[in-house]
C-alpha cells in the first residue's frame, strides 16, 4: 500500500505507480484533511448497506464466526 499527502497547486494530479501495480485494479481515494465529510447525495439507507457489505464480510466470513453462530 502506498499512502501520501499532498497540497495540489492545480486541479490535476499525476500519479506514478510502481511497475508491480500495472494491470491490477487500484483504488484511489481523495479527500481533504481536517474538513468534515460532505453529506451523502442520497437518502436511500440501503446504499449504506451495499457499501458496507463487502467490508463487513471480511470480518464475518471466517471459520471462527461460523463456529460461534452454528448453534443459533
């Protein structure tokens, strides 16, 4: 993982990636530091569910979790 902070002088930012990243899916997240997050664009609460499902499944989809819930 590569993490860096910068103060852009323009609206364009050029990213140079390592050769090992070429051809792979790469996620780029841009947000301002020390400013509140913008309000959600949609009031549809199900969107939060879909956004969270993949992240939460990494904690839930484990043999330990399966064993903990097997008798319920």
